[in-house]
C-alpha cells in the first residue's frame, strides 16, 4: 500500500479549493482540515501545500489576505474567488468522472 500522503496527481488543487470553499483558512489549517476530514489518511506536506497555494493564487482561483489566527499570530488566509468557485465545480466533475471510471476497472470481474 502507498504512503498515507500519496495523492492522485492533480487532486491537491481540488482538495484545497474544496477545503476553503466554506470559509477562508490559513495554510496550516487547510492541511489539518484535509487530514481531519480524510480520517488521517491524507496528509499534505508544507513542501506541497505552499507551492500549490501560490500556483492557485497566480491563477486567480484563490486570494490571500493577512489576518490574525485564533492564537493571535499573523497568517495569510486563503479564500475562493469567483473563478476559483467555477474551477472547483470543474475539478469536482472531473474527479467524479475519473473515480467512476477507476471504479469500473477495479470492480470488473
């Protein structure tokens, strides 16, 4: 079995966009939320998370704003833009199509 941190290539964008779709979060909170929701199966390392956040910000799918965390420290909080919300819908539809196709292959007898 693969390492718990293994992600299907291309899914990190989807996970990030979905995680911040309800409310803005800072990087560490995004990683912890993904880990929590996945029952500790998915772990996004900082070396993958922050370049992905930067890439999504460059594409204007997310925007960042400095604010204070619950512990009183300053951090960048990321939220979806209108373009990011549209991209989330596309990414989710692509994931549904891909995962359904993989299920067909895996379940074939």
